[in-house]
């Protein structure tokens, strides 16, 4: 079976096989039967009720046996998933190398991530939740500025990308006055450290439709770098291709996106010292879409009392 088929099979099994409530009802029925038996004076009825309780015990044993069979089945499927996905964790993952060498026009045309209206509004609300004029924010991979306008509540706003054309395109969405306020940086290929940016200053870092095309190892490097950029209490929100969803696993199979299972990403974030704030998966628009919001431990604080209102200049006579 293909990777996407294995993931789909696992998803279906996890959705339909839930015997926890049944086991609880069986245990409760057994307890109640034994209580009734103990309160019954007639020995003949006691025997009959006892047989009912014994039958209930048999059902419980069968449920436990089935639970063991189900676990073995899942282990087998997960083993095949691990085998099928091994190539996506190799050091020379072709997808990542190919994306980094592609032209801007190809990225625009092919590397798209459709978002329906409802989800778009949710994303905007999540961005607004983490944006404030009291703190600077950073957008990594602005592309043509599809989301940049949602980040302008932060002050100042930094924008970085690996392509000057994308930075210029994002800037063109604003008037010259606001363009002058934006702080833009062109990153070099594989510059995951982003050392040109102020460290430990950002309350919010946003990255959309970029890490969807990066290997798990590279995502780890971004996670480490962004943690150094964030203030205590700061949040990193980014999209990725959740390989635990069948459709997303299919993207990885076809080398359209990378393979980043949530079941691996979340423990990775926690191992690097992040707290998980929010995660979302959606494929209602026909496109598998996932993002996660993680927080650097601590509490945001600032001495900033208001936004910058103007420029102070010294007038000499």
C-alpha cells in the first residue's frame, strides 16, 4: 500500500474503533448485577443472576482481547508507514533542494495553499490575537504579501524572504509612508539562523506556506532560531504539511510538499522548550491545511507606552 493509503486506513480505524464506552457500560452492568445478587434472598435467583454476571465477564474479556488485536494491527500499520516514509527523512531530501532552486514564477504558480473563507477568517483572528503595537513582529517568507497586511498591528513589523522580488511585491501593497516603516531583510539560501535580526525581541513570528516545503530536520533548525528571536511569552505560528492526514501524505508522496507528521512535530516543539498553544487541521476546501502555534515559555512584558508618533529632529540655528 502507498503511504497515503496507509495513513487513510489508520485514520479510519481510529475513527470507528472506540470500545472505551462499551467497556465502561459492561463493567457497570457487572457491578450492578453482583449488587442485585447479593441483595437477593432466593438462592435460585442468586444462581441465575450470577450466570448473567459471568456472561458479562466473558464480554469484558473479549473486549480486552479485541483491544490487544487492535493495538497489534495499529502497530503493524505504523510500522509500514515508518518504512514508507523513511525516504522523507533522508539528509538529501530532493523536495527541499528543488524548492530552494526554483524561480519566483514557479513558486507563485505551483507552491500554493488554498484557504477557504471560513478558515481564512480564523487565521486572521489568530494573527490578531498575537499582534500588538506594543511589540515587534516578524513575517518569514512574505511571498507577495498575502498575509502581511494582517500583521501591521505590530510595531515595528519585520519582513524577511529569500527572494528580493517577493519582498518588493509585498511592499507594493502599502503606501510609501508605511513602506518606510517596514523593516525588510533578504535572507541567503539556507540561512536558518536569521542572525541579522534582533534577538529576543519579537512577540510574534508568522510563517505561512514556507515550511510546507522544508524537511523535518530543517524545520527543527527554524524552530531553534525562532526561539532565540522570540521574547519570553512570544508565539511562533506556522503552516506545515501534516503527514498524519492522508491527503497531506499524498502531497509528500508526489514531492509536492514535505512530510511533517503532527505526531512528530509536536514532541519536537516540546523537546526544544516550546509550549503548544494551538493547532489546527482542515481539508474542507479540498486542500489539506495545517498550522500550529507554539510559545516560548514566559510572560510578555514591555516598557513601551505608546506607538511612535513621529520623528524627533534637532534644529540648529
